[in-house]
C-alpha cells in the first residue's frame, strides 16, 4: 500500500504552485489593491466579483460563499479531488517527483484515482497522435488536408487516429501498467462480446482538454464509408473526469485570449475551432457532443469577469433551420448572461471551416467583425415564417413575437426591440407595439401598483407565534431591505434568480426571515422554474413553523416598494442585502484588527488588513448596485 507523501514534498508543491496561476486556469483575475486579485467565484453564481486571491499568502477566499484556503484546497474543490490527488496533480504541473514515506520513492499511485485516469488519457492521446502517421491513417490525413489543415495544425490541436482492430489501444495501455478497471472507468475501453475492446475504431480523433490543459476525453469523426457506426461524430461517454456539459473544445488554447479580449466565439465543431484559431480568431471554442448550455455559459462568465456589459459572446451557428433553432435556444440562455451576445452567420450557410477554405482567413475574421445582436437575429429568423406584405400576416407575426420580445428582462433593451419589431413587421403604430410588449412583460409576474395603498400590516397576524420565531415588525427600518428581498423572491422569483439563491443564511438577521429564506431554498429556490401559487405552496410546505408561514403569507401579497424597473429594483435589493452582510463582516474584521498587534503579529495584521481592503472595495461595488434608500 502506498505510503504518505513526505511533508517536505507537500511544502515544496505549495511553494512552487503559484495560486494566482492555478486559479487563473479557471477564473480571470484582476488587481484589487494591496497585492490582492479578484474575480467571479467559481463555486457560486454572482454578478460582482467577491472571490479574492492573495498571491503573497498563497490563499484564496470568497466573501460571497465563504470558500477559502490554499492552492491545494482550491484544486480539491474545483476538481473534486481528495488531498493526495490534489497534491499529485499540482506536483505533475510543477514537475515535482513525490516521495511516499513508508512505501518508498517508487510507490505506485492509487489505482482508479482521477490522476490515474488523467494519465491514461494522456497516454492514449500520445498513442493516437502516433497512429495518425501510419499508412492506415491516410484517409484521416487527407480529411484534414482537404479542409486546409497541415501537419503543424494537426499537432497544435493534438489530432490523432484510432486504428482498426478491436483492442490495440487497450493492449497498449495495459502494457503501460494501467489496469482494465481503470480503462473501463476512463471510458477508453468498453466491454465487447468476447472481452474488452477499444471505444473508438478507424476514426479521426481530437483530444478534449479541461481548462487546465489535461486530456479528459476524445471526439471521433467518421471517415470510412464502411464504418458500421453511422453517427458522424462520437464522443467519450461521461466519466469521473469528463462532463460534457462543462467542457469546451479549444478552451485550453483560448482561455487567455478570452480573458484578454473580453470575447468568446462559440462554434459548432472541432474543425471550426481549428479554422477560427488558424485564421486569427484565438477566442473560439465549441461544445463537445451536446448543445451549448448554461454550464458552458458559466465557464465563459468566469473568464470574461462578466460583471458589466463589456464582454462579448459570439455564436457562429449555421444559417440553416438547425442553426436557427440553436440560436433561439441560445437566446433563452442569454437572458441569464450579462455579456453582449451576438450571432455571426457566414454567407451561403457555410461554417467557419468552409468559409476559410473558400474565401481565406480574412473572411473568417470579417465574419466575427460583422456579428449581429442575437436578439435581432432570433426575431428576424422567426419573422421569415410570416407574409409581412399582408395585414393578416403582420397581425399573426405580432401575436407570435410580442411575447417573445417580452421575455427580454432588461427594460430599456425590451422597449428598444419592441420599437424595432414594429418597424420590421411594418406596423405604423410603434407606441401600440411597445405598450403591448410592456403589458405582456408585466403579466409574467405581479406588477408593482401605480400608487401605494395604506394597509395596516399588523392585521390578521400574531405578533408572536408559539410554534416558531417571533414575527418581525414590518415597519422596522433595520429589516426593510431583508423584507424587500424576501418579497422579491416570493413574488418575482424569475427576476431574483441565482443571485438570491446564492445568499447565505446569515444574510438575513431576523430568525423568521432566516427560516423563510431556508424554506425558499428547500423548495428549489427562485431558479426552480416555479412561480405564483405553485411556488408559494412549495415554500409553505417547507416551512416547519406556523409563525414562518404567517410571514410567508404576508410577504407574498405585500406590495414591493418599486417605483420603476422591476428587474433593476430586485437586483438592487439583493445587492443591498449582500451589502449589509459585508458591512457586518467589515465590522468584525475591524474588531479583530483592534485586538491584533501589528508589531507582535505582523503577518496576521497584514492578512486582516488586506482582507479589510478587499471587503471595502466589494462593499463599495455593492453600494453602487443597491437600491437607494434601503
């Protein structure tokens, strides 16, 4: 059995693994003052960066969700690894040979661990790359050449070839010391009728890498007409290291440019990624064997530091029906994505690879430069189904498209596209279209009343409930923001969304509000897709105490104090709750600073002072988002 990793080796791994470099493989970081860096937390959903890294201390901490620790703790959390595996992963990264006490310097690593699966994929990628040079792989090389990719391009993207025969890779890896159980677990091998066989046969391969550059899977393209499997593309099945909803082909090559340019280009295939990069668009990525989804979007958000409207995500779907369908799906995801979202469609329905072959690198770069806002593309794509030269056609088009435009959450953008919709359809009364869109949008959730009505909120509710915490005073100014946040979550869950769900329990100070907040999350949270009576009933069932249910009934009907844009108000209220939590954290650190001597405990004092500066910056940013007066 393997011994323990020598303590001096663990210290060496920490020393040679710069935390900003390791974190930078997953999150874009920028200066935050006093030697600190900050970015969007990879462990919870947030809009303002609260994730801080301090390279001089080798530590990280998120003031939003509370995660923190050293570089090893970060790798354990982000990669879902145990301590030993995280140390081994960092040791491999830094080129450090580990010594295991009690087992000798040559103790073999635990079988079946993530590190072993990564090693198996690395060995498989090398095997496949070597096979691409064999005579049997001639059709694969011709396939690449016909699409404008030479030998250097194949090496750059790690292209390989899965040879014929049933188990050539399997035997090769078994000869390298891997066990069959590991190869099956890694999805490199599968059980055949007469024993284990390779997962891929006679196909052109691309290695799929995680953000840290490690191979975690493969994409395989059909190139032989007599291939018994008709599917054009096959991908590695889900495994402990491969989650198709969280990996993007080309991201290991594109991540630095995405962070630098604040732009990501999403294409549909492996050859499209290659064409984009070789044509001078190094921010291109593609999903692997699945549609581009919310998890992929969150990966890009962390690289773009998407806390403003300066980031760009450009989709390059084909112009055919399938491409339009993909664009409409992307529009749904775009509603939760702050970056400016665009679509670029090549002429004659060509994909980026075909465009590069036909018209050269400049045409590919122009394709990205001539992008169209995704919302505009989605509207125009659907308008093509109607005869806009007739009155009946225009009426039907408006019936279909008014609810579509009403989905846009940003009020200013929604009004702007309502005006454009009237113009595109040919409807002279633009104001009528804008008004209808607004009415439809407000109908999706209870709208704020035009004027406040005086209501005695103490009527019909007990001040103290024997089966739960006391009822909060609805007129207590100290609890006003917390009360508004809970009302927003209950009445407008689609606007509160992941931001509300990420609030910790201690964001609320009154026991009844804390209990109601927990009940909302236990009911699935505001991101559950539920709303109205169904959502309120689910929350009510999660309330174990009658007094909390009483508060729930109050807040579900009490008008919000919104005066204008509901979405901005809700986001401002949630920022206000977070701001008050950070205020309490600042007060706690200041109190601790008063108890620490800068002379006797200089390291502790500097650490606390650095955290104080980071928190105050975060507090300032939240103050700019919070609703005034709350």
